């Protein structure tokens, strides 16, 4: 392994988790616990031998880097046509992450920065085009464990060489920006309040390249194109030992042509929505995302006019006209009957020479427009008939218009009288609820902004709460899949009147999630109060919840070990954020498999904060007269003594971790012969040194037994009877991410034998998903 002078980066051989028999040469961060590969040499030509000892990366006498296998066959090499025959070259990896091959006199012969894979690092010159031809660009991995070339790439549009596009195969997936062949400044992002990132696009004769730099005190930062087509600016968070996304694209209606021809995505509202420009109407009034059509057709030769649309991402399929002023650009489009729109940019500054104007014209349908966002400008769209002509026809239409207005005014007066009471009731109800939600909470915070969504919009998105769109139901009510604005998939939680989840739980969920932002917590998009109904709108999770896969014999094989371990780590980081890294200390109180949702990448999102509690100041624990949660996941002190703390969540996480490793339910002891439940079974296997027997048989083929055994050990530490003996979640995360750290010996836990719930035996004010329980301390077998 070759390490940079400052220890920031390392180059060496590695094998992805799912490819233990495939060997690659790559570069990764050396100083962080999570191996993050930023460059791969032989991504499409892995060495299919199990040991790096028989593979070799060497410099030849021709000053070429060559990777060869055990039989001496060349797997990958650099090409240095200008230095053939030159001996004495050497290689070095810099603290920028650049792997450089240099001649004896110190001249750079070859560098990895010129051949990126899926990552752009600070100070890297990401070449967009060379001699007016698009460069290769970025190529995403095939999947998280396979670095071979994937489906998504990022490069310049070969038809215009003026816009950077993320491609899905050969089709555009998302257009990033439109550039000019001169210096163009971009946006500045801030990370953690102190770090600043500056982006620029520069032309130097033959080359057009993008580069960004960060401030000296910045954490590690990188731009990465992942296997799902998402381009993210990521920053390393040393507190949580994870990458945090500062910016992500595409989101919402960013996808190419998501609003159809002549439609645009309006990102100036809380929930981005497809709209039609003035002078246009939807092709389908029920689904604006299908596109728009003109209200009045253009007639060549008539006095058309151009409507200005400010702050727009310009459409695709444009032509550039050179050497034009703004008036000349407008005239160019006006004289051409086929010209649908134009945009002009004057990019002159003190450092530019030659043509620095950019006149873009469109002769086809306007595709892929967006209002607000990065790199926006004014767009001028052609409409039929000028305002002057409209005024000239005024006498002809004045009388019928006045008559219609009188009729409309009379109708509006009647309607207003009938609807005033109902509307006033809704306004008062919304104001009361807003005041209640925004009132001082346990943390003493006021005036939190809540994204309210109209009931009519929610009803439309779910096809009036059609059973065909229902995702599931429980004691709280029903959950529906919706499509807000025709573009954004959402999950709508419609609380039933008799659910028992009243205003307090609703307030809890809205207030808490509004304050929390973490990649492993479900995102609340908005809420709604309509008459006696309360609705919550969340981001849609296409892979449902963890229990949907974990406890089903036909689906659990989808959760192979790398995915399960990723879920364990993600949930742990999410809980750590709640306990320590957010502005508030929050106890979830209902962690279980059904409350762990999975996104399209099978990454976990903790949900259901209706039962959560906020801790203020230095409080370590609290008492409650109302025990909520699910028996089996509830800690002994909480279930029996009504006392809860952060260690209560630690206990629930320990149970969840044992379930993920084993694929068994804590509440289904009949799956485990001779033991009352999963905790007892796990303890006895750990005591006898047979922890691998607990691992789900469906994941054994690609399972790291060492990782799984460590998870079982940590799980047993989490479910210890005495909360003082349980680790904090910060310690759990550290133990999960540092395999070399020795683990303490867990103490024998108290086992909960779950029995059928008998209402007449249940005492006190307790709410639980299931069941009465009895306690039994088991002797080791």
C-alpha cells in the first residue's frame, strides 16, 4: 500500500464486499474508518485471483505503469507515447488524492486526475471537452459493491458541447448546466458554517474544464456520481463517522423532461410542481406532467411577442448564434417563424477576449425547463398576438366581457355566502393548530415553520384516497401512495379518528421531524389539518419497511449480508443523531423493524416519531405514567418501572440488531427450540462460542462471519438488564466501525417471555403494539 505524505490518501489493492474473488487497484481515504474508494484503475478488468500477493503493479523501462496478474499477463496499463524509452520514472500519491507518474526530472507523465472514475476531488481539473470534443467524463459504479462501469455517466452533450448532462445509458437523465467557452463562475456552498467551496468552469485554449477548491479548514469533500444516477457533494462528518450530503442532484422534478413539452418545474414552492407558462394550458388537466399546449396557435407573419420568464433553467435542444447583442439575438428569433424562444447571456469581464456573448434559440418544443435553482437566466418565449393588438380589439369585446363579469360577480357573491362559514372554520382550525404546533415545546423553541399542504392536493395525489393506492394500514389509520403535482412520489399517513394517535402524537411527529435532518431519518414533506382529519406527508419509500423483507421466507434473501450490515450501521447512526448530534436529545421509544423504512438503495430511514420524547439540559432519564412502545423491544426498566432514557433506545437497537442478523422475530419464540425468545437463544450461542449458528442461513454464502459475530456480541451488550452497563449509541457506532477494537463481556440479560395479550390482566396506562409479558432469568445451558 502506498500512502500520501500527509496520510490523507492511500493506493493499494482492494476487494469490494461482494467481490472477494475480484481484485482491484484503487485510491481511498486513509484517515477515516469507512473505506471510500475514489478511483479505480482496472474497474472493468478485475484480477480474478484471491490474493494481492500474486498481483503486481510496477513501472516498466518505458515509463509505463503496468498491472499484471500471477501469470504476468497485463491487466491494465498507462499509455505514455511521448516518453517511450525513457527509464527511471517513479510514482507518488499526493495529499490531493492524485496518483502521479513522473519522469526522473520531475515532469508529470501521467496522473489519475486525468482519468476519473466516479469522483471529482478538490483541485482536480475535470476535463469537459478537449479540442471541441467531449471528454470521457465520470462513470458510476455498477452497484455499491461492483466498481465496473455502471449505467450512469456524466459528460458534455456531444450535439452542442455546451451543456453537462448525466446520462442513463445513451439517454439524458438530468441536465446539470449550460456553459460557454470562457470562464463561468458557479455557486458557493457552505459546510458546517466555516468551510467554503468555490466552483468554476475555465477554458484554456483547447481545454474546457471544471474545478472546485475548498477552504484549508474544510473536512474531506468530494463530488460523486453513484450507481442510481445521483450526483452528490459530500462532506465527511467526523462526529458521526459518515458522509453527509451538502447538495444532491437530481431531486424532485429535476429528471429530464419530467414536466413534458412546454411544461416547467416550479421549485419556488414548498413541494415542486409542474406548471404551464402563461399562454399555455395542460395537455391533461389531471396530470400536468404530461406537458402543455398553446392556448392560441402561432400564425407566421402576425405580430407575435415574447414573454420574459426570469430565473429559468433554459430548455434542451438549442442552437447557439455567435456575435450577437441582446437586441440582435431577439431580432434573430423574431424574424424566424420557427423560433419558439431565445435566451441571451453577456459573459464579458475583465479577463475575457473575443466573443463572450451567448445567444441561444429554440426551434422545437421547449423540453426540460425549471424555475429557480442553480445557473438560471431569463428565457423569452414566443406567444401569439401582442398586447397592443389585444387592446385594439377591446371595443369589440367590451360589452360581452362586462356582462360576463356582472354574472360572475353575482355568482361569486352567492357562492361566497354559502362557503364563508365552512372556509372560516377551516382557517380558524388551521390557525389554532399552527399556534399549537408552533408553541413553546420542551426544548423552548418557538415559531418553527411547517410546510402545510392543501387537503385537495393530497386527495388529488392519492386519487381521492383510492384503495388501489393504499400501501398499508394499522391502528393509527391508513397509508397511501400519492403523486404530488404529478411529479413527486409521497406516502400519505391518514390518521383515523379512533386511532388513539391524537393531537399530542401528531404534534410530536410534525414538530420533531421538522427539526431533524439526517439521511437515516424519514423526511416529512408536509402536514394537513382538514376538519377532524390529520394527515402527514412523507417521502415515499419504494422498498417498504425492514420487516417486509426480514421476516418473510420468500423475500429475506433480498437482504444479503452487506445490505443487512449497511442497515445496522445506518440505524445506529440515525439513533446517534437523535441522542447526541441533533440540536435536541430525543428518545424514540418505539424502535422496531416495522419502523425502519428502506429507500430505493435499501438504505434505512427511522420513522414514526409519534411516541418520541425530548430531553432538555442535563436530564439523563425520565419517568412516565404512559408506557408506549412494543413489548419485546422495550427495555426492562421502561416496561416494568416506567423509566426511560437514551439507554432504552440502545436496548431496542440491540434487539433489532439480533433480528437483522438472525432473520428471526423477538416475538416469535416458537422458531427457536428450547429457548423462550431470541435474546436467550443468542446469549447461549455466544456463551458456547457458536455465534455463527445464529446467522440467517440465507446470507451465509456471502456473509462475513467475523462481522456478524461482532454484531451479535454488540447486540448482547445493548440488551443487558442494567442500563448503566449498556453502551451509549456513540460507543455502539464506534464498535461497529472499528473491527480491531476489543469488546467487553456482556452480562447475562433478563429474558422476556412474550405471551398473548389479555386485556383484563393489563394494568396501568400502557400502550403497546403487542402483548403482556412475564420475566424469567434463565440459567446457562
